[in-house]
């Protein structure tokens, strides 16, 4: 009897994966069905199958329409930002108006499990393709194995502990009694992910073999995701969290550990240290640019997310993992101000607004937080100020003067010069009567008076065909500093790696030497603030506030911005633009209700 497989996958540009996609094998037979023998007989169809496994990698440039290629609501649903558009899913999360029956809740669960099943099927059958040869067979199996573990990681950071399926894919026509599978514990899930990534790493190259292979899983990508999984499991949400005391399997096993274990932080720190020792600087290094032979912190921090990775000498060596051919123009539209009356390539939606909370998180250029009396932060008045990246001094509200370079990389504020000068210089106005203000459009304006700028190119917003970075070396450094501070407080590497981030950003480092500022008494808080600023708008903050178990404070209550219906002094008033609702149950997505209905062995997350 011939065996058939039905593959679920979305279209995916694989130009940086397996040498470019041919016509998909899904189109080669009626009803998207091929025999196992057909799929793995030829190299072309075998590689296309692996392309489909890759297709579940999230495209986080498409968050305005969540679940588009597994894009999430992470930026707009964190305390970083808010979308003005009413249809955006993150708005529902912010108001607490969502639950286990919502379509997007089910989509991630379904898509990642489909990809997991496809990865397992590929691993079980790739040896049948003799055209590949032993070396490629081993490498491709390892790629699928790492992808499978990564998709489990995406599941557990969203839903908490999930069902581990093992190596044998469940047949698509399996009877209902074979689908009654309980959730594994969080510790079991993380150990499985960690072990699988270790095993996959043994058969993966440290670097892509050619320029066209950037985007394929490497040893570095696998081991970086191992760090992410260990960090998640060590964090307060999953490490002795009594709020989940009642979350048990139907045989009474706690799904989330009720005993705090400091050794989990040590595991994460060791994994990060090993990664750094193996890959830095031979494979990865912090991205830096110079101007006239001197370090340029502004360009370094701006272009670290713009300059593509690759094998050339001027390629970005900081990127560890990115999604090639992301839906980047969608993101660029929402981060380009309206600029009514200007050329089309600089006329966008400008509806992704940075919150006042996020604006206030950036340091001053002397490296101090704005709340420090010695920072020089001024609450009122205007100064003539030349911002990094600008060519002239402009009358600038003092709250935005002399901030650190990363502030000007991340935030478009009223009176700032726009990046694209192809049609002449544009000064963005976000006051009510400004060219990007409330009175200029029914919907294309910021709800906060600030617009997210990070990851915006200096050319037309319509530009596409570039990658969206998902994990870079700075995050590994900050992971290491955090895990080490938790496991070995006072270890010299904590300050060392924190300072590497600050040095690149062009702000004073921590220490006792001339030009440095004293090490903060609360080093944990300092690490968290540095992480918040360095990784702003990179889909990290949402998960950080949840794993740290602080979202009930950071994502709840009144959210502030400028008075977008006003002009002049009235515009500069800080007002509440939204009151958000975050309850304990919101730390995790609920298990989709239809999955609970089908699989009676599943238990629902606490509070849903």
C-alpha cells in the first residue's frame, strides 16, 4: 500500500535557504498529495519539503496583521508601543478582550505543531534521498531537528508547557484515541529542546557555506536558541511560581515547578558563556561603524538592524538569526510618518506610536537614567540642538535634547528630521496641525505623539527584499549578564558584557575608572533597563516582562503619551491615551479551546 502525506505550509521565499524555491511540490499532484517515495526520490522535492519546514519561521515585520507567516502581536501588546489602527489584534490583548476561542490563539498552536510534524516526517525519511549523499542528509536532518526544537520554544514561550510528540509523527488520519496526549512539564519541555538543539548542533556548520545559504540553520543558531530556552525556564514565571500551583496534569503532576532552583540560572549562564567562547569573534561580533575614523554610536545602533548578514567583509556579523524576505514594507509603512503633501516614498501610516513609558526609558547621553538628579534631564523649554543623524540645529523640546544615541535611532518626535531625504528635507510634525498629526488623517497618525523609528531605512518605505533580524549577539551578551548576575552576583563578566553594549551605544560604562559612572546598587534593574533600551522594538520586551513576572505592573493601567489633539504647549502635556488590562492569566496564552475539546488529556492554563 502506498503511503501519502498531506503537508500544510504557507508560501515562503527560500532564496536564502536552499538555493531558491522551485515550483512547490504541493502543486505537482491533485489534492496536494504525494507518496513518500515520490517526495524523497529526488533532491528537488526533498529540499522543497525542507523549505516547507522552514516556512513556519515567524515574520515579525508583519505584526499589524498577526499570524501572517506566524507574526505576533508582541510590539503593540508590550509597554513599548501602541497601534492606532482599530483592527490590530494587539489592541484586544491590551484591553483584556481575548480568550481561548480567538482565532489567533489557535493559529500559532496549529501552525507550529504542523511544522513540528513535518520536521519529524522529514527526519524520518530524508535518508531515502540518495541524490543528497551522506553529508547533506546528516546536515538537512540536523536542520529539521533544530527547527523542530525552535518551534517548540516558540510554543512554550507563548503557552507554557506543551505536548512533546517525540520523533514519530502522528499520522494525519490517526483515530481520536491516539490524539489524547497530556502536556509535558515545563522542565521536560526545556530539557527536550535543549538536548535536541545540542544534538542538532553536532551536524550543523558554524557558518553558512555560501552567501546564498544565510537563513539556513547553523550551529550558532541552534545553540543561541538553547540559551533562550534555558533563560525562559530560569525566570520567575516558570521557576518556583506559586501562581501556577494548581496547574497540574490530570494525574496530579505540577506542570510548572513550585520550587525555585538557582541552578537553572547557572545552566543558562554556562550556555551563554560557552556560546561566546566558541563563536566570538570568529563567527559573530558586535556591529560597529565609524565616521572619519572614530566610532559612530548612532550609525552603529541604527544600522545594526539594517545592514544585512552575509559572508562579505562588510556584512553584519552580529546577526545570529533572521527571516529572509520578510514582509518588511508593511512594517516600514507603519513606522513612516504621514508627511502629508510630501513625496509618496516618504508618506506612510505613522500609526505605530511609542509610549511615553518607552521614551522615558532611554538614558541621557551621560549614561544616566532621566530620573537621576545628576542626569541633566530638563522637563520644560526648548533648545537649539543637532540630533545625531541630523545636519543642523533645530528648536527641540528639552526632554528630547542630549539623550543617548539609541533614543534618536528608535524614536521619531515632533520636529525631528526624517530619514529619507530623496525628495528634500522633511521635518516631521506630530502636533495636531502637523504634517503627521491628528488633523491630517482619519487613521494615519500616532496615538502617542511619538512614532517608532527603529528598523527604518533611509530610502523609500516601499523598499522590500530585506531580512528581519530575530536574534543578535547583543541579546546573548545581555542574557549572559542577567543569568550570571542571578547565579553568581558580582562576577566580573556581568559588568564586562553590560559595558560592551553601553560602549557600542556611545554612553559611559559602569566602573570606578575616570569617565565611568558608578556601578548601580541594583544591578538586576540596570541589566533590565539596558536590555529594554538595546532591544527596543525587536519583539523581546513582551516576553521579558512576562518571564520576569512584572507585566501586571508594566502592562496594566494608564498608558501615557502626548496630547495629540493639541498644538504648542498643549501638545506637550503628557496624557493618558489608553487604560490597559492585564491580569495574572494573561502571562500565558490559553490553550486553544478547540484543542481542549478534542484532546481530553489537555488541561487549560490557570485563569482561562
